[in-house]
């Protein structure tokens, strides 16, 4: 059924989506009029409809409103900023300047279930987010100028909040943003959140509610360089990083080596937390032949005969391409002798063996000369919960200044973020940071890609928060925090480009240079006046649709409105679910209208925003119905619109 919402560019109404899903699964919970009957839900939860007077729950003032706000659609859009973009034609990175809750809502159209990794470093102080409460749906007033909080998109003051509610507002703001961020994550996606002692307990409970306790993976302790310019009796030199998965069971745990583990470490060449086959008094020495083809941990080499520890090798072991080349006789006491014998009989020596409890078991020869038994998980991990030697805020400040960025306090070091990035075994994925700050995450992504020839992409979101005139950054020409975000990542591009000058570059390095850069977008009010339409709550959907069309005639047909083609195209493509890395190619075959071919690698369509659609153009799409065609509704008369819809069906969209 057509409604006025079909003609308004807004993010998906996730509340409505959830109700629709409930209606499909449990139709008996709804009245004949289509409304949810809460009493039926209560009966399903508790057949006796007994009201519980006491129960475990985590609540604070404003929690329910925060949840509603998170899933309420926005009519905001994004405008492409060509002047501040770098290498826009080849890069797939994006920097967005705007309030991050509204940006996350906009991105749900294009990036739902597409972001593999999120890292955020939200403000730790409880009053830092109180200005992030703007509304795009208001008429005649730009969202960011309400209540004197912001001016021209820049925060100039924070909202006055009673002392007793200031902490609740912090939790509500984080809660709403995490709810939305979860919808963007891939099924095996993960999120890292930096936090301090004061808020870590509250944040973990919020994360448990958003992601569920079974998707908690780790709480890392990051050893920082600390802040010793205070009179505290105990000097704080650590922060926390929470790690949650959207579905933790789907997360492919990394094959990382912690930077603190050396060859002399007791942890070196051990499978942490996995069962290791050991010799003991109840396991007598037995002779076993290590068959050719047995898996080894290194590519080529020789493991010398070992008599000083189990297993005892009678002769050297020759290894080629990660496999034992010749049969070797060894002596050892096996706590799982039966498993090993069964395993050695298999032609495929990588085949898993089931133990008496049904667990998978696999044996691996290490270059230390030991054979270890891996149960449950067939991987090697040196990740530990204490993160050390990964830089600090002081060294990170020096890195920033080396790039010409001054006056940003306590940035996270790139070494830390690079380590977190590599907890993803893949090298080709989208990473997001919606509290981007100085842009460390973008910098770290670029570093990782150059180190391992990866194809990771980033999306950075930063509010255009004003920088005080007294700050060094302001005196250096930076008016907003988002200016720093963009400037830093521009400097990173220039750094790598300069390093390549005068050198013979291979294809992989050229590819890395091509993917450097970013497209800049700004959060903006819709270009279409129709988004200001407010439905009459006393009328039904059909009646409101009539009111909407009357509104359209008055606002868009009778007034002379100067549209920006680029802004219209961006807004419409976002509405249609295109990613921000879409490319436009002008189609020369159309001589009467300006028509582009738009594609983001997944979605594709022809699009034009001309005010009038020529007969020749209409006829072309009447004859070519295999590709999607998008135009603006006011470019068509009733006959053209009907004919295109009749001929192209779902391939035609008129906005």
C-alpha cells in the first residue's frame, strides 16, 4: 500500500520493521485493526498474567526514550563535499562530518550488515554528549541551530543538565548509538569500545543488553603512559577496551602474536588455553612412526634429532612445504595414544580425530621439536588480555604533530588500533569509527594496508565540534574537530605519496596508493522540501497521502526551487541503499537528458535528476527494461509515469 512515507527520503523505520516482523511471526498478538495487543504478548510470556513486583533489570532515567530515538527514522541526508575529498575516484574510504546518531540512521539504508569491525573511543566524561540531541524533522529551522546548542553546524555550548540526570544522559546517548551500530555489523562482526575506570561497569551492562552477554569476548586492559600530573595517591596508567561480537560464535579468532611475547617467553610456541599432550608417569614410552606428510608449523627446514625432551627423535626430521618429507621413528608417552594411532592411519593427516568425549583433536608438529594436541579450536593464538607496548597518548601526540596536526589532546596511538584491526583475520572489510576524533582509525587502516597489502576500508564520523579560540589547534587554522579528522588523513595520504616518489613501484604498491584517500560527506537537511511534511494524526494513511500530494504541489511544483544535482543524486542513491563509494558515469547515448550510470559494486541503476524527461529518454527505457531507472517524479507527466511503471515494474523508481 502506497503511503506518504514512500515519497520521503528517510532512513528505514526500524520500529515499524520490528512490528512487521512480529506481525508475520505472531499474527495472534495483533488486533483486527493491526495494532499490537500488549496483553497477548504478556500472556505468551506469562500464561497466568502474573505481574512481577521484583525482577533483575538495568534501568536509568531516559532509557526507554533513548531506545525509541535510536529506531525512529531520520529525514536527514548526506551531501558530498568534493572540495575536501581526496582521490575520490579511486578510494573507498569515507569521512562524514555530522552528529553521529543521525549519521548512523542514514547509513542503515546502505550499510546494514556490511561493517566487519567498529572501534569507538567515546567521551568518558558524562556531560560530553549532551549536545547530541538534534532533530532533523523540524520545519523552517536547521536541526543544528536549536536551543543555541550549535551554530552553523558547530557546537558552541553544551546543554544545561541537572546534576542528577547528567550521568543518565551519557548512558542514554551511548545506548542509542550502540543499538544502531549493531544493525550495521556483519554476522561475524565485532566492536571495540575504549573506556575508563569510571564508566566501564556501566558500559559493560549496556553492552550486555545490546549485544547479549554470550557475545562478550574480552575486556582488555591497555597499559597507557598514564597521566602523572595530578595529586592522586594512585596514578592511573591503564584504560579498558571492551570487545563484543554480533555473534561471538561466528567470530574467527585471530592468529596474532602479542608484541610482548618473545622467543624466551614461556608462552612462545604454545597453544594458549588448549590441551597439550604431555608425557607423564602413567604414559610409558612407546615407539611410533611419524609418517611422511605429517603437518609441520614451518615451511622448509630441518628439525634436529632430539633426545633431551619428548618426543625423542631417532633422526633429523626433513620438512618441505609444511609437511614431514620422510617417515621418522619417534619415542614418546602419549596421553592420547589411541587417538594418535587412529590419526596416523589416515591418509589425510589433517583429518580431525574424535576423542572419547566427541571433541575434535588434531596433532601438529612445532618447529621446537614438540608435537602438540589441539582440542576444540584448531588455531594458534597469542592474544592476551593485557595490552602493553602498543604506544601511548604522548607518543601519539608526537605522531600527530609530525603530520602538522597540533592541539588535539590524548589521541589513541596508531599501534594500538592497528593491533585491534588485525584481530580480524580478513584483509578486506569495512571498519567504522563514529567517534573519530583526530582520525586515528583511518590512519591505522592505511598503515595496515601498506604493511600487508590489505584492502580494508574505513568510515569515520565526527561531529563538527568547535575548537576554542584559545587552543593551539585553532591558532593553527582548525576551527572544528572534524577539520582535524580530515587534515590528519589527508596528511597520511601525502606522506605515503611522498615516500613513493622517484621509486619503481610494483603493482601491489600502486594499488595501495590508489586506495588511499577518502570521500567527504556532511550531514544535512534534505534537499527536498517534502521532508518537512507532517502527517495529520487524526487522519488515516490514505487521507494523509492525499494531503501529502497537495503539499507537494504547493512546495515543489508552484515554487521555483534551485536544486543541486549532485546533492539530489546522493540523497536519492542513499535512499535506494547505495553505499557512499558509488561511482557515476555520464551516459553519452542520451542527448536530451543528463543520465548517469550509478554503481557501488553491488547495486546499479541509471539515474537522472533533470526537471523534465524527454520523450526520447522515456522511449529508451520503455525498450530497455533490464536495468533499474531512477528519476524525480516532477520530471514526468501522468502518462509517462504510468507507461514507465507498467513497462518496467520494480525496475522503475520515481522520487
